[in-house]
């Protein structure tokens, strides 16, 4: 029997949703999920069938001299950096220039150059993992006493982190969503993910607001983040400091490649991270996108499953949830059969 991408995602969903139902039932209300959670964003955004292009048409598969890369340009600032990346300009659309330049260059060279410019570019199938579950890393001390209801501080943005926070809220946790005043996030999809949370906006350029952030983290049972480690370094907040003062905390760190990985500083979004993990279709030697930013909701579920498990153990853990690694863990059977 051919092991398909659809089967891989369904199997990952079954594992993660089962862990979430079991863990949430121990802590509060049982959270039961349906697989259409992967397509929920289509209700709020105009999307197209994925293929060579991602569903939102911001990410594209590009062939290089020795392989394939996924190039994600979701921000205006990304477009402005393309000439510095490929060494030439373009008229109106960057893609013809990118495709032409990539054809003569090596994938790793293009990926490394892009990451130096904070562009989300990944080699297809470059990340390998055998497990869809997020690792739990001991970072503090176990304490059985927790707040009632559980206090969660959600500092995350986009999809994976807010989804994790939404599932904790559905279980019965008191979730505080902290947004940056410099990067407001709103809209119908935002409301779907964050409607059950209380909200606070902080200016992370203001030292007083940074102290409010630190105080909230020190009083929390769970902290959810989606920023890279250097973002907290810039704020003067370290994981070690927080766990020393709040040893039974569960810190759910959602990154592209892993908080503790040597690629922790790399930029990633759902589509390019899925490609990095090999979560793609293959057709006539071409990798094609599957789903809509599929690494995002999968990682949101993995993060929530990890949070519930860490809480039932008494806390004191970093849940190291990584988009690319979750994608790779989803297709660990598939990647043994398909070309990467």
C-alpha cells in the first residue's frame, strides 16, 4: 500500500488529538478536535489549490542546480531584499528572476544567503524527525500545586501558537493574550483563535511594559511564545532567569526549527517549514505544496499536546515545538519512500 501525504497527516492528527483529549481531561474540560481544523483558515482568507505555489500564493517551489527549495515572501520587506539575495534586480515580479538565478546555483548556498537576510527559504526535505510530538526538555522543578484555573500567557502570533492557546482556553485555562503595539494582529481569523482569551497590548520598546511582560511570565503556569530566542535576548529576558524564578512553569516555545537547535535563529513560516520537513506531494520529480501552511496547525496541536503532558507531570519543562520538525515527524514513513 502506498503511504500518502493525506494518510500521514491523518495519522499525525489522530496521535495529537488523542494526546490533547487525554491530557485536557486530566486538567479540566476534555478538548475534542475535528480534522477540518486544518482547513479552517480558508473560511477567512482567499486561498487557491496548492501546487507549485502555496495556497496563499506567497511561497513557491524553486528548482536549483542540485535540488529544490521553497521560497516564502509574505512581507513587503522580503521583496525588497530579493535583489541582495540573488544578486540582481527585477521589474515588477521577483519570481522570474528568482527562478532564473536559482537554476545555476546550489540549494544550500541559496538557503544560507537567504537566512542571512532573514528570508524564509528552505531546502525541501532538509529536516528529518521520527516523531510528531514536541520534545519536553527539563528546565525547572516539578511542583504539584498549580493555579486554578491555570494561568496562561500567550505571547504568540499567526497560527500555531494562538491555536495552542485556544485549546488551553477551551480546556478551562485563563489565557491572557499579549500583543505588541508595534505589530497589531487582528481580523476574523484572529478572533477565531483568540476570542476566548483576555487581551493586553504592550509596547516592547518601553521598559515599563517589558517589566509588565516579565511579571506576567513569572506569575504564569504556561507561557506560549512564537518568537526566536534572540527576540527575548533583546528584551533582556532569558529562559534561565524565568525558570529560576518560576521553576514549575511550562514554556511552550514555537519556532521554525527548534529553540535549542543550532538553526534556532532561522526565519520560517508554515509553508516553507512544511517543505523543509518534506511534507509535500511529489509529481513527476516536482515537489508540490500540500494543504494551507500545514506545518502551522500541526505544530499548534503538537504544542498543545506537549503543554498538557508537561502540566500533568507537574511543570518545569520547555516544550520545544518546531514547525519543520513537526512536519518531518508527520511524514517520517513517507520520506522513506519518496525522493527528497
